[in-house]
C-alpha cells in the first residue's frame, strides 16, 4: 500500500510539473525519500509505466512526449537499476531502456524512453561532450568533435528541452551524492555536472522536471531550494514504519561498537565469524523446517580502509577460516577498485561486480571499501565488520541501509535471530551510528521524525 501511495503522489507532481512547464515555462523539482529496502526501483518502474502509457488506477494520462534521463555517478549502479526496472515491469521493453554510450549521436532524445547517464559520460574529457560549442574548447577547436560528431550530448539535451512536443524529466538516483560540500574531486565533478543539468549553462537550458530519489535526500532538497528559477513541489516521503510492518526490513539492528580496537582486530573478526556461522545454521534449520531444498546463505562484509596492507587482510581471512574451519576456502571475493584477482597473504581473491553478489551464493565473505555504501542490493548480507572510520551521518545511513533488508522480503515469524542484522563497527562514531540506526528503524533517517520505533537497535 505504501508503494501505491508514493507512486500516486509522484505522478501528481509530474503531472503538475509538466503542465506548468508547457503553459508557463516554469521548472520544478521534488524528491522521493524511502528507506533502503522500501522498493524505490519498483515504485519508479510503476511511475514510468504510467508516464509512458497512462494508468487508469492512478487516473493518469500518458505524456506522449515524455523523455527520462536516469542519472547516477556509477555505471554499475545504472546497469543494476536498468535490469531491476525490466524485472519490475511488464510494460517497459528492453528497447525503452537505453544506455548512453560514447558513440551516442542524436539531435534529440526519443519520446517514451529512459536514457541512462553517469558522471563519467559527462566529464570534460568524455567523447560525448568534446567539441560542444558552448565550451571554450568547442568554440576554438570545433574539429575536436570525434569523427565529426554532429551532436554532443549537451546539444541533445538542449534540443530536447526546446522541443515543445517533448518533456524532459531528470531522475537523480541516490540524489544525495554530489549535493553537499564534499572535498573529493570526483564528488565535486558530479556536483558541477548535476547543477549544470539542473540550472542550465552555456546556452543549454535547465532540465524542466527534476526528481531526486534517495534514502537520504536532505542535501538534494537544500540544493533544490537554492536552485536558479526552479520551484519545488511537495516531496514524497515513504513512512518507514509502514515499510517495517511490511516485513521488508529486519526487526533488529545489533550494533557492536567497542571503545578500543586495533587494525583488523582479531577478536572482532572472530566475533563476526561466529555470528555468520550462527546465522548460517539458523537459516539451514529454518529451510529444513519449511521443507525447502535451498537455505539462505548469509554473507559477511569485511570493510577495509582505503589503503590497507594486503597482509592485514590476509591475516583477517586466516582468522575467519581458523574460527570456522568448515567454511570453503574459495568463498571470498572482493569489490575493490582494481578488478583483478588480489593476493591477500596466502589467499588469492577474485573480483566480483557488486550487483552480482546477491546471486553469487558461493561468496560468503566480501571484501569491500565504499562500493557497498550506495546502490548495492544484497539482502543476504547479515554481518558486517568494518575497519574504516566513519562520522558522516549520510554515509553511515546509506551503509547501514544496505544491511537491513530481509533475505526473503518478509519477516520470519517467531525467529528473532533471522530477523536481525549484526554490525561490528569499531572505528565508527558511536553516537552517530546509534542515532542513524534508531532513525532507520523508525523513520528513514530524519532528525525530526518523532514516530515510535518500529524495530529495535541493540548496542
């Protein structure tokens, strides 16, 4: 029911925004806030179906000129979203979901299609933007367009916005990213690109309708309030308590935050391994009880610092296998930036794409840095031990949000262990983590949310 309500509210906003754009040339923005695990992609699929084809249930007429840009800062996240949109919809065809590659060259976007773009594709060195007449380099050196490309991506956006028969909608996936005041160059680059699409620049008008989607949209909402010549529509907020009641989220987050811990503390690693083994046994018992042939195979996330010593990771793996000798030796994978097989002490660990981890049930221990903090979908991740420091509330909210989904998308009646998740976070700010966990259990991360907790946080 909460998904239906959110879809109806989002469509009402899109209907208003479209009418005001075509009647008055007014630009608008709004956001959808939903706790991780609420089904944001499923809701988006329902919105796009109605936008392209109309929907009697929502009393919504199709926009025959609708064009959607789905934008994130991660091509892997885009690919996962594209797959999940197709999975969630029987009215969106494969040809309706277009990944914009460097060879893309069109005067305008086609109506009733969703175009997937990411930060790298719009960077200053990208083939899609090279030679744009609005940029200094394009004006001086128009021959820099690759293969005499007739249209850069900025030309395509401008022409689409200016066509009265089309309506361009920009959907910002994980809309909090690039909206704050980060110091990382990559985040600053995204902020520049996103704001350029929102506000317009160098002869390219701002995109008429902007829809931000995230579990933590405070930064996005603040940015939209200060956007140039853009009104805001009522934000759509999904009640996290309703999500909790649906059984899509775990009932309990168990936090283990010791006061003192060294790098790759073996005591903490052993404790995490014991929790993984206990969870595995509990799921095996449940599958036997229910007469199911395949049990859920829970996963441990081992989160490491940016520049870890491979020997330290090898020692942590040795601790895991010593604590649980029956664990297969080839059950470890990594999602680090280097996509090759890595050597950690005596262990050779292959790379796996983050979006494949959920279905790759041979992976029981996953070595990660930040690849799991946003957009990662793996409900069987039930134990996390992190040796990274973290104090930022938004980052911690996103990270913990990855861990609270139920593997079977439903609550297991009468089994507290299978309705819990364990997070061992020795280097996290304890006060912030506890506040975030409380917010996830009661209201999706809002400081102002006064709802009674729907789930529990045990520290």
